[in-house]
């Protein structure tokens, strides 16, 4: 049942992504990416990941607000179409190679619904489920993993956010150079 | 089958990043690629008849261990969503600044650099 | 001892968080804190050199938690990263004062980049590698666009798009590995790969990851971002990017994966050597045609990375020794060259070869150090570049691949040609648009900028001595870490 | 900035709804942060929700209102402070737990499960992350979407991208 639901949401997401990339109106393309994200959030909820569903939803909203306020409002003129022919061909060739790779691989993946953690009872995920509450005291095993077993990753994650915001502040500052020292490079 | 659909979504994002002229669409292509990878990770952790990996005081540990979905991909996806948000905000910042310099979001008109 | 390892990551992170809090009021604080931090990191990295350690974060044993692995290779990389970053911060103090604003963000981003590189070099966990790679990359995207000129922003955007596509590839590869083996620990994955062999998913996952790191290391079919990104950054950042960033998040993971995780195979050897040759030749040929000082240097980075990959890809201990030693040397002379280009820009305000000239008399320190670095990069004895190229060529001959050796010699000659162009136009002679009036005000850069130039030039001059001892010498432990087969790595990390 | 007869932001309906909802959304964010170790959520989504309260305020009332509550400088300080706090919690693990990121409180004194004050350092980390994320996302919204300082003819000028609407 859930397979069919998730599959139909995925088809919806693919259509939404195609619309987002191909439509000429920027506002509607941003909004269709929002729809893709919302569908993904529902998928997360269906497959037992409420933490991620909440996060995806709120991040989605925030990033849409930022995208619309920051970019769309400046320029609604529609620049559409693809880059030059050669690049397009190269990309299509690359995508074709990936498709071939994909069809070579995907029959080999574990069937949907049988996660790899079941292969051995020694796998870390099984350990987290069995002993997470006992060892960390957190009833939400995902939180236990994020902040205890793999807390170092979360430090990295917080740092990534910090870095990108510092970077954005640096990029957007008014006076970037003390004087016009370097002349134009052609 | 479901994984293949994820992979197609990934390729659509890749197509957007590499082929589109408009900076906003490149950003959207990037976002779609990240979505595809996140979704793949979460789906690969699902188990048939799975329940969220959250315990409450009434939970029976035996059934919990035999039914809960894999918590590790969820932790990874949380991190990767945040990284995606960081990259998105930096991209938007550069895009705004490029717009101020060039007055357009068209990347083919910004070809001062060769190579 | 073991807590030193985590300090290498935690100290720059803490300082990077701390500097924006107090740097707003006191303008000299970022300079001071930045330099103190990188110096402390250099001392710590020196203390870790040639040590072996495994650090379980949070006290969780290896596949459960994240593990940091210090061995010969990572300690060598740590030393390089922290040495060059100390030199670059020392150089930044005056350089930034004159040319750029917003020091506190600069130093903060710089330290974040260093922390990202240290973390990426130390980690023994795939996903953690991805996270720290992203920290280093995002900081470098922002630093490339730090000047906010149109070209710089464009270069930064290009770098950002290509770099994050590469990161997404890596993440997808990691996800495939997870869906196959249910683990993220590198040693654990190596263990599973050893047990069950490569099936189709592992092959595709490793291809995705390798392609991602090829992009990060800027090997030739994937190099499009580097010649734009590296010249656009401020000079100390160019020195960091070319000197250590492409090694710490490009070459190092490649070597680690190829040898310790996947296990080197004939196919991988032929891919790596051919990529090495292509990068070497195309990089140097493109460099010959450049008239922008820093852009020329950037193309040479591609070419020299070709040498490193050629050496590492040969698969023999001698080849790896040559590759690692060339990696070490390249970080010295290439960052020296970029710092030199920075001091030329600092004095003259331009980096076009046509507009410069006769700097040999006006800037003796800069011109001497550039000369030393140029000779070194072109492989002239007795400078360090000669020794590493010699080892690589000997390794090619030893592996009975004389064709590769011939290409390496040819690349070296072309390198010499393009560096004689720099000497001819900037330091000894003069370019077509050289302006005598403007040149009268040029003189040597301040003392604080001269110190890193002198230190690096000295190291270039005497760098050959690090080769003494060969496989038992200082570089040898890095080779040891790579050639010992993956069983040793697995048992070191996992204890099985 | 604003003239007397003009006001910024959205229509009256939105403003009224925002006035009603902002407290609830904020509280929900705080709840998500504090109960991250017991129920779905955690520092990160909670922080985003807290940030979106201020985003909502900005969108409906204009930037003066929200910047009055949480200034850009203060947000930046909170951002750094949250990150430092998280690092500090992690580093304290070295002192008491022997390694970086060890859950020293839980090791020393195991807590009652399913209780708000349980799970050792995890709630502390959640609070630090929530603070950091909330402040930094609000800041990124402000700098990307609301305020732009531009250099025009050599002078700094503030440019807002806010819509203005005439008051009746």
C-alpha cells in the first residue's frame, strides 16, 4: 500500500520538478519546487520519519520565502531556454550514461521495504534501536543518533550553517575593497 | 522501482543545473538534486510495516526493535537538509550580488571568464 | 596525546565562532587571534607528526560512533595544511589591511576552512568526510568571492555550482554504500568490500564518489572551475586553495579510498595514471598561453596535481613516495608563488604580465623567492621539486612504463618555459605596457609579508632533505599507511 | 524611514492573524526544541520555527517591528553564542567523559526515561542548536530578503524590498 502511495508521490514530484525547470514563469517554477518539497515531506511522514518531515516542511517554507523575496521580486523577466548546443549534448550524453548505470544497478538494490540494517544484527542501526534508550536516555532514537552517537556530524552541520551565513554576509557587504587597486582583467 | 524514480529525479536536477541559463533555475536544479538524494536515503531505511523510531512509555521494546525503521539515514538526511539550506543561502547571496553587477539572471551574459 | 587530535578541529571552530562576537569592537583582535590560532595548530600538528592514533568520538566504538584516524598519511597532510595556513595568515595581516575590508569575516571563514580540512583529513567515517568537505568547500566558495568584483562573484558561483554538484555525487555514493552495507565507517565498508567483493552497487557507488573527488581535485576533464576560482580569491586564499585545499579534500581522499578502502586494482591504476598524464600536459599547455600571473599559476596547479596523481596512481611504493613528496613540495612552492603574486599585486596593483617589469631590483625578497619557487616547480636541482619529480620518473621507469616517464620530463620542460616567461616579464625585463612612472613608487613589501616568503623559500631550497631515509624517512610513514593493504587499516580502526 | 500616511507590510487580515498566531508559533518552536529528545523534532526544526515567527512578523508588519524585537547585531551574537555553547558542551565531554562529545551527564547520573530532564546533554545541545539556528536563519532572511545596503554615488543607502501600502 505504502509502496503505491510513495510511488505516486514520486511521480508527482518528477512532474513537479519538470514543470519547475521548464516553465517560463519564475514564480510558478519556484512554487512547483515548493510543491515537490511538500510532497516529499508527506513521503517522509508515510515512511516513518516524522522528524525529517517537520524539518523538511519548515526549511521548505523558509527557503521559498527567501527565494521569492530575494530573487523573484527583483526580476520577473523570463530568461528561459538552454545553454549552448554543445553543452546540452554533453549533458544529455552524461545523463544517458547515468541512466544506463542506473538500470544496471537498481535491480541489485535491496528490495524496497527491506533496509540494509536487517542484513546483520550487528549493524549500527540495529544497535541504536535496541540500546539507544538505555545508553543515551533519549526516547527519540533519531535524536539519540544525531546528538550522541553521531554528535560530531551535528557539530559539522551547525558549522556549515554558520559558514554559509558568514559567507553570505561577506559576499553581500558594501565596501569590498579598500581601493580600486586592480584594473580590469580584460 | 521506487529507487529508480528517485534516480530519475536526481537526473532531472542534474539536467537543470547543467543546462539552464537562468541562475534561479540552476539553484532550483541544485535543490531538486538534494531532494532526490535525501529521499533515496530515507526510503532505503524503510521497512515493511515500519513505525517511527520513537519510543514512548507504553512501547514494548521487542516489537519496537522488530518494527521501527532505520534511524541512521534520518539523522544523515537531517544533516544534509541543513547543508542544502546553507548552500542555497550562499547561492542566493551570490546571485543577488551578480544581479547587482550585471542586471540580469542570465548566466550566458556573464561570460567574462573563459575556461 | 589523543585529545590533541580533536583539538585540531575544535580549536579553529571555536575561534571561528568567537571572532565575530568580539572582533566588531576591537579591530586588531581578528589578526591576533587568527595568527595565534594557526600557530597553535601548527604546533599541534607538528606534535602529531608520525604518530598513530584512533580516537572514538563520544566513546562509542568504531562502527557505532564516528572515529578519527591518525596515521602516517593524515599526519603528513595535517602538517602541510597547518604550516601553509600559518604562513597565509601571517601574510594576510598587511595584505588585507591594504586591499580588503571586513577582516573578521575573513579570518573566521579562513579558520572554518582550516577546520574543515583538518576534519576531512582526520575522519574515518564517510558521511563525516562529506560534512567536513562541505565546511571547507563552503568557506572556500565564500572566500573566492570575497572581493565582490564581478569576475570574482562569477568565479565563485561557478565554483559553487560545480563543487556542490560534486558533493551531491559524493553524498549519493555514500547513500548507495549505506543501502548496501548498513554502515558508514570507512574501515567497515572496506571490510565488507573485502569479504563480499565488488558487486554492481559498490562499483557504481565508488564511481560516483571517485568522480566527486576528481572534481574536487580538479583533474583535467573535471577542472573547469579551478582556473577561475583560484586567481579570483585574495592571494593568501589562493595560496591555501592551490597549496592545500585541493590536496586535503581532493587528492588525500582519493589516495585513501583507492588504497585503503577500495584496494588498488589494475583498472584504477590505469585510470589514475591516464588522468595524471592528461592533467599534467593540458594544464601546462594552457598555462603557457596565460598573461595573468595568478591564472598562469592556477593552470600550473592542475599540471602539478597531474604529477601527484601519476605518482600515486602507479601503485608501487616508490611511486607513492614520489607522489606524496611532490604533494608536500607542491604545497610549499605553489603557495610561495601565490603569496609572491600577492605581494606583486600589493605593490603594483596589477597582475597582468604586460604591465609589470623590472621588479628584481625593487623587490629583492619577492623576486628571489619567486625565482627559487619557479626553479623548484620546474624541477631544477637542487631544489625540492627536482627530487620529487626525479622519484616519480624513477618510479615510472621502475614500473616499466617509460612512456609515462617521457611525458613527465616533457611536462617539466614546458613548466620551465612558462616560468621563464614570468621571470622575463615581471622581474628581469618588462612588458609591452610597462609604465615607468608608476614603477617608481614600487618597493619591497612590509616585513610581516616578507617572513612567510623567506620561510617558504628556505623550505623550498632545503626541502630535498626530507627525502633522506626514503621509505623509512619522514614521508615514508605516509607511504607505509597507503601500501599496507586494507586489512591493516581495518584492524587498526575496528580492531578485528 | 516611513512617511506618516504610509505603512509597510501586508493587509489588515494578515496582520491581525499574525498578531494572534505569533505567540503560538514561537511557543511551538520552543516546545519542539525542548522536547526534541522525546518526540519528533529537535534543535534544528525548532530553531527554524522560531526563526519563521520573526519572518512572519517581518513579512506582515515590516522590518521595523521585527528588528525591534531581534536586531541584526543581536542575532549575529546569538548565532555565534549558540555555536560556541554547542562546542562547549561537546568539549566538556573531554573533561568529564574522557572524549569529545561524550554524554557525560548521562554517564554519571542516568536519568529517568521519558522525562523532560533526561538524556543528559542532549537537551542542552538541542537548546544551543535551536538558539543558533533560529538566530542565524532570521539573519539570513534579513540580509537576503529585506535589507540591502547599496553604494550609490559613493554613499551608503538603505534599500528595502518591502512593499508599501497607503493607509486609509
